[in-house]
């Protein structure tokens, strides 16, 4: 019984608020974060490719 309580507590800590949020909200938030990270990566790659270093 103690193992079950510890496992559920660990699962709650790992999942955090995602476990309590609706699935549609979680999917939309994940898509927004993925798009933001993708745009950031593209801007960084584009900026480093066209920026010459003086060092």
C-alpha cells in the first residue's frame, strides 16, 4: 500500500498540472510551445549563418 501511495505521489509530481488540465488545452499548449521553439531555432540558425564574427 505504501508503494502505491509513493508511486501516485511521484506520478503527480512528474505530471504536474498537465494531469489536471483538459486534453485539448494540453495539445494546444504543446503545439504553441513547439511552434515557438521551432521559430526560435530557425531565427538562431539564420542569425548565426549571416552574422560574421569579428573574433
